[in-house]
């Protein structure tokens, strides 16, 4: 059984990594850096405007999971992160990409689920009867 202090540490380490990763990806995708254009547009076949859309949403999602309050907004941000990373994973699998191209999606999916799972009670939606 993990104690509350360990859960809090795990949450902030995972959330910090998640926020940093999503912010970094968000900015590079919004700016259409060559590495993401080559990966998402050329290799995976998505339209270039898709970079701007997911880039902006990743930046906004990272902000949402870091700011206090807004539990419902955080749930939406986690869901969006999960959808975009699972979409990336299945896109790579569909193209039979090598493991080195698939692993970042798997790693980020793991971090997303871990951050969501270990979030403190004040960052969760609570239902009252």
C-alpha cells in the first residue's frame, strides 16, 4: 500500500513530466517544427493544420492540469491527452513503425494514466448525493 506522501510525490513527478512533455510538443507542433512536420504530416499522413490544432490543445491542457481548482476541466484535459496519445500509438502501429517510434506514445500514455490516477482529492471531481 502506498502512503499519501508517496502518492503526492508520484503525482507531482508524473504531472511535471506530463506538463513539460505536452508543453514542449504543443509549442513545437504549433510552430510547425520540421521534426513534427516530418513525423505527423509526412510519415503519418495527417494534414499540416492538425499540428496547430493539437499543439494549441496540448498547451491549454498542460495549463489546465497545473492550475489549482477546475476539476472538470482537468478531467477533460486528461481525456484529451489520452485520446491524442492513444491516437498516436495506433497511428504508428497501423503503419508498422519501428518500436523506437512507438515508445514515446506508450511512455506518455503511461505518464497520463499515472498522473490521473495519483491526483489528490482536491483535483478530482467529487459527487455529492
